[in-house]
C-alpha cells in the first residue's frame, strides 16, 4: 500500500472487500492495491457523472469517495458500468488489458456484495463480457541468448556480487519461478543436498521446485560468499542479500537483470525478469519435452489454461511436422492418356 492509512480513503464497503481479498482469499498486496485503485476511479466516475462534475483533471482526482454508502453502490446500473468502460477507454486512453482489469475489479466487488455478503439482490456487472484480449505469444530468450546473458555475468570482473547474480539468473532460467518467489527464498528453504527448494507463490501457496546441476553448481559457488557476508540484522535468513546485508528487494533484482541484459546486447528486446520465467517455461516445453501438466505444477499455476500459452511452437517445428506427414511425398499418378503419350514419344 502507498501509506498505512491508504484504505481509509475508501468507503467502508470497499475496505471490507479489500480485507476479504487480503485475509480470506490470500491475494497479494499488489493485487489488492490494484483492486483499490480501479474501484477508486470507478467510484469517482460514478459520483462525478451523477453530479455533473468534471471527469478529468484535478477536480476529478480530488473527489472524496469515503462517504459513499452501501445504497450508492447498490443503485449502480449495468449501463453505468458500460459508460465507465467507454470513459476509461476514451478519456483516460486505457488499452484493452487495462479496461479488462478494471472490469474484473468491478465484477469481483459486486460478486462479494451479492454472493458473499448478500447485501444486494442484483449484480449489475454479472453479464458484462470482458474485452477480448489479443493473444500474444510469450516472449522468451533463445538458448544462445541465455548463454550470452550468463556469460555477461561471468565476464563482469568488477562486480562484487557476481556469484550471487549468476545464481539468481541461473535459477530464473532453469526453474521459471516468479520474481517475488525468488526474493522470498530463505536459506532454510533449500534442501541440504541442494536437490530442491521451497517457494511461496501467489496466495501464500507453497510448492517444491527441484534443482538441476546448473542450479546446484551456481548455489554451491555462491553459498560460501553468502555465509561470510555480514547481515544487517541478526538471524537474517534470506538466501540472497543486498549490498546492505538485507534480503534482496525485487527492485534490486530487476535492476540487476536489466543491467546484464544490456551487457549481453539484449536490451533492445525489452526483456524483463518475467521474460526469464517465460524463457524457462518455453524451453522446458519446446526443447525439454516437458508435459504441459507437469509444467503447470512447476510454474505454480492454478489452472491448466494459464500454462497452455507455452504450448506454442516455432515455425521451424511446424515445418518439420509437415514433412513428417506420411502423405508428404505422395505425387499424383499420371493419367492413362498421358502415359500413352509418353510411350509414343519414346517410340
């Protein structure tokens, strides 16, 4: 949250919804904050539209929504939600993904009000279809680009955190874990034989991630340095420490990844830590032949359809598949008249 009293800006009903998402459903703080931001914009829009106020600028941003009561949200119509989606798409220039996210927040809010709390009989968002998102194949590094990225760390002789950074990138590229999961790894999460490690995923759900030789070697090289590094506080258990001896932050990891992508000559592709997760998943599926259901568990996905974005195949694979068709070499037999003509020519 931005501040300790951030939720105090909101009406009681929205605060209760945010607490439900946080405490009961275990959503991440980032997810809850995004819900609050979107519902704040929605609430301000409703109040401004109903009272003839400006829908942009300082006047709009200063609208106080704290006193909006249950009856206010109960009176919202489906048409008003459609008008809001049109407003954020036009006035605020939200793209399809941003509009879909805002609609999701509204749908979740009204589901909470009607199903969980049974405050309203009618759900105005129930039958509104989400904007269709353009399907995009996940961007990923090639095997050669992965090697270049790791070599960029190895060749950085001036780095005081070379072994740490190499281990981080190796885990990203081999295990496909999330940024927050990596930053959250503690020494006690790693098996003593370096065969596996425990990570905490979305919704505070635990899973075991198995380590291959590359990960074991990288962690083994880093561990003596980690254990000799002075920690900021006594009993600091983080596997990866910052230069200040504290658990490494996600921003530090993002900065480090961006730095070495640049040194590997890959900055023009706009890759990120999340693209490294895509890379691990894509390489496991395409080159490693990992079953998509196994990949689902490795990545910590709730639904199989989330994992299926990695089942895309390259043009090369598609071309190869076409040549393996048993009918690929079949040619049309000559017509009888053509055969007779050929025979006459031979004579």
